[in-house]
């Protein structure tokens, strides 16, 4: 339980990162996507979507139109997760 608490607190640090480092957020997303593929769960999925939304917000605040790419990626992961959940139901 302690390890889980430590991991959550470290990850919360990244979520509230005031540097708004898009590359760092994207690296975290990639790691979380790998975890999600191995073990689909709502918490990991929610973390990924939150990070994508944070990236989109950063681009929007900077009046940068690069957010379209991440909006599309967000939609893709939502579709993929729905398929993962359906496959998981079928396997049971």
C-alpha cells in the first residue's frame, strides 16, 4: 500500500507540474498507454485522458493550433479503451 501511495504522490507532482512540459507529459502518456494495454483499468485510462487534456489546454493557452493533433490522439485512446473493455468482457 505504501508503494502505491508513493507512486500516486509522485505522479501527482507531474500532473501539477507548473513547467507545463508537453514532452514530459507525452512521455508519461506513452508509459501509461503501455500499462493500459497490459491491464486495462479506469484509473490508468483517466490519467491518460487527463494528461491529454492538460496538453490541449497548454496549446490553447498559447494560442497554438498544435492541439488538434492531441485532440485526435485523445479520441483515438477513447476508442481503443472502449474496445479493450469489450474484449475484456468477452474473455471473462
